């Protein structure tokens, strides 16, 4: 599965980019894709130093592209990003 992740915001406002390809089981991909399909509440405009996440996942003809605010980031996506950060 290919991924592109852009994390913006925070106190320093230094964007971080992660891009590459990772091998996941079909079950792991299904969990991520289900999280990407989640319906989000209206964005909280009062957030100040929170991060925003632009996530793009591709596998075959399945493409998921979505933006999340830090409080709205599903745990499956949060764990995936954490794993990528630890591997970098």
C-alpha cells in the first residue's frame, strides 16, 4: 500500500511529510480503509496549536484521501502514523 501523509500545525508550525510504500495484511488495510471512511463531525475552528493530518492511502484501484484534525483522527490512523514515525 502506498501512503502520503502531511502533518501541519502545532506550536512550531513545521510541516512533516511521510511518503512511501508499506506491506500490510489485508486485515490491517481493511482497518485503515474503514477508518478513512468514517464520517467526521464539523471541524472545530477554535483549535489553535492542534495538528491537522492530510492522509492519502492507495492500494490497487482503491484511493482514500482525507483530512483530519488532531481530535478527530481515528485511532487506527493514529497508530499507523506512529508506526511510520518510529520506523523513520
